[in-house]
C-alpha cells in the first residue's frame, strides 16, 4: 500500500472514529448534530480548497507542457531551416 492510500484510509478511520465519539458523547442531540454539521462544513471547505489547489497545479503542469512542446517545435523548425539552407548551399 503506498503512502497516499495509507493516509487516506487513516483519515477516513479517524473521521469515522470522531463521528462515533460525537454520536455517543453525553450531550444533547441538538448540540451533537450542530457539531457534526459544523465538522462536515469544515471538511467540505477543506476538500473544496484542496480541489482548487489541485486544479491550479494541473493548469500549471499543462501550461509548462505546452511551453516545452512549443520550444521543441521551434527548435525542430530552426534545425530544419538550417539543414535546408546547407543543402541549398551545396547545390
């Protein structure tokens, strides 16, 4: 099991344990539901933030890849022009 899967499973286990602890805690149901709702909202915000970060990073990778391909194409064109010029100079 790779590290990411391990931590993902660990986080799910911690969340499940925390939810069970909140449900069985000696307090009123309304207070428990409010706590669960607040934690769920916090988790949702966290996931949205991380998803946005992931989207930004993916965009950066795509842009860098596009730049590399453009540089490669430009280099190939320059090399082709140089070869064509040398061949025409020989004839």
